[in-house]
């Protein structure tokens, strides 16, 4: 009888501590905010083709550390078809940037180090991390100069000179939202 109770207790404690976290595939987003005009007016958008791969994990942090993101730049979406076409042609395609990749390298409490690969350049970007039981958000800022994207920045500034009043900023804010299911 004691053996049976011990086996049941061990089985119960193992199931209590072996939670599985995975992401909800249909509801993850990357919102970007680029800036124009000397007044630094924000323009928001996302990408319609984002692939997030990860391994089921025992915690949200482990889930993040196993995640890889692949973004197809031709599917930029700012809710303005004309702007989207111009972003593809006069920004991403100027330097042949067809995709952006990212992965989380380190999680430390309320921060994470995210490696972003764009234009043949990798850069570790520190991001703030907030989480609830259903989601995680990573917020940070990239500098297009760090990714050797200044020729693209110059081209989009020229293509949108009047609308941007001659100024397009080289910093872009990012917000990744990963919706999770932890049991």
C-alpha cells in the first residue's frame, strides 16, 4: 500500500511540474513604427507573412529561447496599399532585403536579447519583456544604420520627400507579441 501511494504521489508531482508552453500560431504579431517629418510622426505597420517556430517548453522563457522568427518583407502591411508598394520597391528591394530573421538569445527577468538578421548583418538588440499567462511582448528599437540600410533609407526619403518633409528617421520601434498556451 505504501509503495502504491508513493508511486501515485510521484506521478502527481511530476505532472504538476511538467507544464507545456507553446505559442498560438495564428495570433502572433510584429508591429513596427517608423518615423517621418522633422516632428517625428510615427507610421505603424506589420507584416502579413511572419513564421514563428519554437519547441514546446516548460515555461514562457524557455519557449522564447527556442523561438525563431522569419519575416517576408514583400508582405509589409501599413494599411495603405500605395505606401506598402513604395516600402517594398523603394526601401526593402533597394538593397535586396527579402527577409528578416530574429531569435531570442537570452532572457533576464524583464529584458531579452534578440538577435535580428537583416541585409546580411546580425545585431543583438536589447528589448523589454512583459508577460502575462497568455502572452509575451518584446519591445525595442533598431537603428537602420546598424544593418547597413542607409542607402534604403535615403531611397525611401527621396521617394516620399514631400510627405516626409525631407526627413525619414533611421530608428524603428518594434513590438513582438507572442500569444501562448501554457498548461
